[in-house]
C-alpha cells in the first residue's frame, strides 16, 4: 500500500478498500473509520495474576517471548508509578498464565515500553523521572527515569541507554521520555522519544525523534522533530519492524503510523489503524495495533480497540472494540502483542490489567 497523495486534495482515492477523502485543510488526510471489521476473538479476563497477590498497576508494556508462547509484561508496581516501590515490575508468564520469573525492583519510575530481542533479552523503557511530589516523599528516587534498560532473561542488567535521571535535549545519545525500544535483526537499537508534545499547545522545543544506536549502545544517529509533516512526530509511542526491515512508528498525536527505512528515510504513512498507542508485527507480517485514545474530540468517528491487519498492504482485517462503549479517560489496550498461535494480548493503562484474546475456531 502506498498513500502518496498531493497535499492539495482534489480527488478521492481508494486504496485497498479504504476510502481517502478530501480534507478541509491543506495537507490533511481523512480516512473513513475502520470500526466495522469482524471480531473473531473471545475475551479472557483475569487470565494473569501478579506474584504474591499483588494488584495490577497501569501497564502499556507487553511482548511475546522468543519461545512464541510465554508473555512478558512490565506494570507500574500496583499504581501508575514505581516510585518508592520494592516490587518487581517486569514479569514473565508461561502459556497457562503462571508466573515464571520477575525482576527489576528499584530501577524504574514509569516502565512504559518493552521489547524481547532475538536472543531473549528483555528491553524496557523508563519514560519519565520522579515528579517533585514523588521526590519529596521518596528522595532516593532521584537519578531514575529517561533511560532504556537491557536485561538477560534471568534479570541481569546488561546495558543502559541514556543517563538515568537526566533528561536529554533531543540531540545525541541522552534520552528524554523514551516510549519504546526495538532491536533490529543486525543488532541496531531504535528508541522512540518522547512522551510529551501530543497536545495542541505543546512546547515546540519538546524532543520528538527516533534514536538509533549500534548493538553496543553507541549512538549512531537520530531523526525527527515535533510537528505534523512526514518525518515529524507528536509522541512516537510505539515501534515495530516488518520482514522487510521497515520501521513502523505509532505516531499517536498525529493519528497515524509512519514507516521508515532503517536510515530514517520516510516511506509511507497510514491512518486506517486509528489513534494508536501500541504496535506489534509478527513473523507473518500481521500487524497488531492498539488504539487507546480515539474519542469525539481526539479522533472523531473512531472507536477505541485493537485493529489487526497486514503490514504489507495496510489492509485492516479485524477489530476488537473497547469493551466500554462510552469510554472516558484512558481505556482499552495501550500495548499489544500476539503469540505464535495468534492469541492477542492487550496491556491496559486505565483498567489496569493484561487481557488475553483468543480467536474463535473457524467451522
């Protein structure tokens, strides 16, 4: 799929069954809502329980293990922050929902994105530092946040990207609010920053970029700035890579996916997956996206939920709607992944849970 239309709309284009209509404003791409696709999935709540009877905190971080069946999640220590907590926010579950291992206590403030590389190592982003109120209550939390951590599958800390507790300025290797991380097949590391800049009155000095490091954590390059043009971002919230090596960015504030090569060259943009926060592509180039923010004001006409389609054509095949028909605040899944059997997992910030979706058997 290639949506390469001129910035002055005068026509209607039909691309893989999706109608792109003329926008009222120059440069605005309008896509009909993809709310009415089939939902062949059954929802399974309460499949996952936390260790020691803990209560779920907010979570946007979920990823399948290299075994294809186990699931990794990072939750915010029973609250929406790990400040002052001594529990493990990173947890691995087996295919039956049993806890296999957990680790990461005392390292994070706000675990946000997660990735499992081809060696089984677990990468987790810490998307903010402690607030003034948190520091007043927990002064030892200074020196945390704005970093990405690489762990072995057993929880040994192997690498740190950024400088914990020190916000970057949108240049060089120091990070500001890293949302997600992805390791390419050759070992290069991509980080999406930052979590600020989504609103209409955003500070135009806010970092908004993709940062690239080599396998050893050495800074290579970065691209992007805050804005709406191709190659600009308003909260690059999630990352995924297809079999061609194309990098997909969930550009949430701009209500689109942007697609780049690994040198930062813009390839395409897709808007048919909604105002997506989470994004995952499996080995068969099935694209899973989590829209946790569409509303009458942020994305009129669109419904929150998980949209599933093709990373090759961009065609939307299925839609798992938000169980709340009139959502307020942050609901539905914000993080998403799928296992080798096609089961889908949604990590929810608002309801604070990890939900499993199982495809119904076809007759």
